[in-house]
């Protein structure tokens, strides 16, 4: 649906951290300094990584509360507002790039009444992404399911099963399209979904951990797409 750059991601995190700083108070009743917040976050992420946990699989409220306790801080106002600000911060100020191929695909699917659900490994809420994608791209999405909401990242079957549940269909009736062999194709097929590998965004990947994997030689049955328009015939559409 989108791609970003390292500069975009870093700029978004600056906005999110500033908002989080304003939502917490130190024992002196002053906002938590950004540098202390960065250090605490880096330490917390390192601990989760050592435990084999992905940050994106930790609920946002848990992430923030862990930071608050490490810093000995308190919330300013309702925690729900602090969580919402952190979930949405930076998207408006530093938006990722909308994939024009995705826009061209989803709109006809809307007209054909195909429910379109996005699943994503992210430290933002699904609601935050749904609002951004619909407002920025003029799309109609049945839902957006974020790993932080489900507590599991791809290829964990829970996030795929949840997508089928919200669509109101069996997993076998779903075609999942993603750009990672392990995360998307293997994850979808593990719970009985159809799967296709989309290579169109590989040239935009900047994080070495997100590079698309080349399909195994004995997996020729999985469609490999260079353009999202190739999804249409897989769904029986012109």
C-alpha cells in the first residue's frame, strides 16, 4: 500500500517521541526530556529483541507503560489519549508514499464489492493506518489489522486468521498479496489462504530486514507479480 524512506521514518519517530514526551511528566512535573526518552526506548527495544520479541508485536499501551515505569514518570491526562497520539503521530506531518498501483487496484475491487483488508507489521494501530489510507488515497478498506493490535507479526497465523474473521469468510476464500516470501506467502498458506508474491516494491526497500526473498525453486505454483494489476485475473476480474 505504501513505502517510505529512512528519512521519513526517522522524522515520524521524532514527532511521536515529542508527543509522548508531552504526555508524560517526571517527578519534577516537567515533560520527560527527549534524550531520556530515546535512551529508555532503545534499552527497552534491545531487551525485547534479546527475548525474541518484535517491537511491532507489543501493544502500544504496553510499550508506553513500560517506558513510563522505566522513567519513573506519570501520565498527563487519560492514557488513551497518550496512546492515540503516539499511534497517529507523524503520519500527517511526514506521510509515507502511497503506492499508485495499490490505489488503481483497490478502487475497482471496491466497485466489485471485494472486501479489502490490509494487514501490517507496525507499531501503529490499525485504526491509525485505516484513517490515513482512506483519507489520503480515497480508498474503501474493510479493515486494517496491525500486528501491535493482534500481538503477533507475520508469518504468525493469528494475524491472517483475524483478517479472514473480519472479512466474514473462511481463510480458503482469501487471496493474500504481500512482498515477503516468509512473512506473507508462507504465513498466508500456513492458515489455508491463497497467496501471491508482489515484487513491485522491492526496489523501494531500504531496511535490509525487509528485503523480499526469492521464492524457492520448487514453489513455482505461487504467482509472482511485478505489478498489482496482475491480481485482477487471479480474482477472475478483467
